[in-house]
C-alpha cells in the first residue's frame, strides 16, 4: 500500500510540475527571463532558415608500415636496437 501511495504522489508531482509558466522560467506564456533575472516579453516568432548541408568524410587512420629488422624496434622516428 505504501508503494502505491508513493507512486501516486510521484505521478501527481510530475504532472503538476509541467506547465507553460515553468517552461518560461516562471514568467508565464509570452515572457522569458532576461540576462539580469527579470521577465522580458518575447519579441515574436523566430524563423530559422535552413543552412547548407555539410557532409564530413570519416577520418581513416592508416598506420605506416614500420619494418625494422629483427632485434630492432621503431622508436623516436627510426629503427633502434632493443
């Protein structure tokens, strides 16, 4: 019974917390918080123009073959003895 009561309280607080005033920072619909914390009226509808499509190529890293002879290892830019 206590789990059912806790779930009911959780659901009601979740629905009570969602409103237009909360989304606007407590100023109400048509208003928003300004840089100094005061309520400022919204200017109007914001129209965002579509920008250019940018396609990035995947970066493929291919390690160069470092073929050092037996007993040598690639260190500091060249083959050095182990």
